[in-house]
C-alpha cells in the first residue's frame, strides 16, 4: 500500500473536465476559441495543484476523495 501513487482529486477532476471539453469539440458543440480558452484555464489550475503538492499535502487524507 505504501507504493500506491496518490493523486489529489482536484487534479483528477480537472483532467476529466478536459476530456469532456475534447468530446464537446469533436461533436462541434463548442468552437475552437472556447475550447482553447477553457483548456488554458484548466492547465493553469493543474499547474497550481502541482505546485501545492508536498509531503504534508500528500499525507493529508482530506485532499482525496473516492470517485464513484
């Protein structure tokens, strides 16, 4: 169990949102401008989450949620 890689739920949530945007773009529900704007916002949030991660943050169980 010690070797499991922990990933904060916020990062997973952002990455799934990006996948949803990719799907909407393929279905032509959103245009390229909106897609690029949203992707850039999400990428900035991912970088922010990456910068927050340290040992204390990784070991705090409140930063993780069970995805069902």
